[in-house]
């Protein structure tokens, strides 16, 4: 095998050398080239996590996800590797967090109670519900509800990365589905999923929608969003938690309908 001169090669050349010739030096160069992506994803996912979560551990899991992405990516399909790799990196970090059981059972139970409250009330009233209504449903004061939201904020950081169904690989691999070969069932489920998300987003308050948009689409950190909205970081964290729990309630309804089919 001829020696690889990585600095003189384009990304396409590196992919070709790795995929077609099995050149491990090319694979190593690809990993090094895309390491900043691991740092970016890790920094975003570390926001709001407990202090006992070591950032280097997140990054280590992220690197494993990057390597997995490089091994499985089909460079000839014309897809954006950064998008695909981001899903793999996030998924690997989430797997590591789950294995470490980083969220206490009590926090998970609180999150589940609030999620079910939103799902029940908004399905019943067919509108966005207030903090007062949720607090009354949970039989706690609004102050206690605010504290509960703060407690469970760490449990909602990765929520949008979680799959709708239990088969996690399906969600990640959906990025590689051939657009020319989608079956009718997939299209139907995709349509109703999007419809459920749209309805869920419509029921968010204006501030919650802004937080979701800035965090997930503009990719600002919670502290940056706090500056933009002139609110405290803890208030932004609460808004984020409520938005995610509302959306999870909407998706839970979709999942129930899916299971009945």
C-alpha cells in the first residue's frame, strides 16, 4: 500500500482512500478533521447537566460515535456527513449517559408526572395550559412547580434526541434512507409525526417557542438565550423544560396512536 499524504488530499480523496482501499491513515485523518464536531456537540449537550458529569467523559463517548459514523457513512450518496455524524455523536453520548444512570429515579418520576399532566390537560382542554392549571392538577403550589421544573431540567436536555420508538437505531439510520424508496407506511407515519409536532409547537407559549427555536435551530446556548431574552439562565432552563415536556406529551399521544395501528 502506498503511503498516504493526507495534507495533500481533499476530503473526497480521504473518503475514497478509506472506503475503497481500507487505508487506516486516511481514516485517522478523517477522525482528526471532524474532531471539532465532537467538541461542538459535547459543549451543547453539557449545558445544564449536573456537575458530577465529567465533560471529558461525554467527549470520549462522542469520539466513539464519530468513529462509528466514519465507519458506516456512505460518502458516495451525496449526503452531508456533518449532519449524519452529529446524530451518531449525540446518540453515543446519550448511550453513555444512560449507562451511567446520570438522572436519579426521583427526577425521572417528577419529569414523567409533569409530562403526563401536560398531555392530559392539553388533550382535554385542546389548548396550551398555564402553570397554575398544571400546579392545580399536580396538587402543588406554583412555587413548588417552579422548583420541580428546575429539578427536572437536566432530564430534558437530551429529550429531542430520544427516539419516538424504542428501536434507537431506526432514528439514527433514518438519515440514510433512500428518498426514492420510501414505503407508504413510512410516509404516513412521517406525516402524522410532523403533524403531531406542529400541533405541539403551536401549543407552546411565545417564550417557549423562542427558546426552542434559538436552542435547537439557531444553536445558541441557554446562557446566550438568557442574554437575548433578558431573562435569567434559570428562567430559560424552566422554559426549555416546559417546552420539551409539552412536546413529549404530544409525541406520546402520537406513539399511542401508532401502537394501536
